[in-house]
């Protein structure tokens, strides 16, 4: 009985502390202290720009990589095409544009010859 009472008392104290401390501002917020960064004031990020790297309105439906080579990746696009990256995903090149296939549903790299890519067409 004594243990149940002490657990109940402890839970009530914790609840009271939680209720009291919620509306209190943090000291730094109250006094406006700390270093504040103005929007757009991050120097090295100001030079970044957006660039086109893939098909518009498309989504990736399959991904595969070459075992033992962390730089080579292949992606299959839902609206068609297979793209390869040889630099860890920084740049992508289309490698399947001349094929009359629309959706790519799966990709696999041949374990014996990593220059052979198996592509499953269609989506389920």
C-alpha cells in the first residue's frame, strides 16, 4: 500500500511540475539573447542554385547499385527510362532512351557482369 501511495504522489508532483513549467519562456527567449542569423545570411549557401537533373514530373520506381562500387547507381523511372550515375549520385545520364518501353518497375545488376542491367518493365 505504501509503494502505491508513493507512486501516486510522485506522479501528481510530476504532473504539477509539467503544468507549471509549460507557459514559462526559456531564459534566452525572454531576454532576446544569443546570436541570431538573419534570413539569407548564410554565406556559403547563397551561391547555390537549382538545376535540372532528371525528367520532369517523374518518380523513381527502382534503384540498384553495383556491389563493391559505391559510386555507380542505376534508377528506373515510372514514366520511362533508366539513368546511371558514376559519381555517387551527383550527376545522372540516361542510358535507356532508345527503347520503346514506358514504365520501369524493377532493376537488378548482373552479379557476374556488372555492365549488364536487368530491367523489369511495367508497374503493379
